[in-house]
């Protein structure tokens, strides 16, 4: 699972 | 992108528009907590450091981050210059040092990773969850609020509240997404802080009555 949620969500 | 996330971000944009519109039309920032606005600027600056470091997410993502930082800075600029005479520091007395300190402690105790970027991200998440407190405290002190101000607070609260169904959605359908425990816990806490306000907003303001504390 990638870790990008924290950079994607505002 | 799902419907809840979209509505949440839209709600955030609307809240900014309402706040600026209120100040411009009434030529006043009375009833608005300067301290909460400063906290929001700190939140966005610390969270969106990834604008410079991270791989590019999307034009939407970059644009929204810039809009949130810029509008937040602009609000503070207006409140500290043009509309300064209409701001009453005597009722905006919440001690934000505790909020800043508490958020920093939480970020240092439970960082997602031991890097400056990750700690500053966690700090911004915790700080956002409590940044509305000076504003709610101010409403409580005066015992009432202008209807337009309550629309602002509602839209801002709805933004984070809508992220909760967004996370449930991602958990169920977005198999690639790794949910951030800190964001979810802080998001739930943030929504909980608003619950009293939401209740009064629904029972009074939505029925055309003035926002007044019982």
C-alpha cells in the first residue's frame, strides 16, 4: 500500500 | 477522489469565501478570532511543505494547497491592517500557546517517521484539530454570533467531518491507499469539538433564528 494519502489529502 | 472528499474540499473553499465576503461587505472582522486564523496559517504552512519536496500529486492538489496558504495569509493581512480597528483582542483571549505546545508534543511522541517533514505534517494535523477552539471560545464568551460567522464555522467544520466518510470509502474501495491513523484520530477529535456547535447551528440557524447560546 502506498504512503501518498498524507500528501494527497488536504 | 470520491464524493465525500470532493464535498469536503468544496466546503473548505466555501468557508474561505464566506469569511472574506463577510469582512469585505461589512468592512469588519468583528466576531472573527484572529488567533484561530493565525493557527490555520501555521497549519497550512507546515503541512504543505511537501509542495517543494514531494513528487507531484496533481494540479488540483497543488492548486488547492496554494489557495489555502494564500487565502489564509490574505485573511491575516486584512485582519491586521485594514480591519484591525474592528478586531477586539479583549474577547479573543484563548491561550494558543497550549494548543501549539500540545500539538508539538503529540507530533514528537507519535511521528509517522522520524523526519522533519513527517513530524511537521503530524504537528499540522494535531494543530488543525484544535485550531477552531479560539473561535468557538470567542463565540462562547459573547454568547452569540452573527449568522454569517456561524455559516463560516459550519462550512469549516463540515470540511473535516466529510473527510470521515471519505476515509471509510478509501478503506473499503481504495485498495492502494494506506490510511493515516493520526489523521483519522485527529479528524474524529476535531469533528467532536464541533459537535456542540453543529447542534446549535442545526436547531437555531437553519430555522432562521439567531445563533445564541442557551
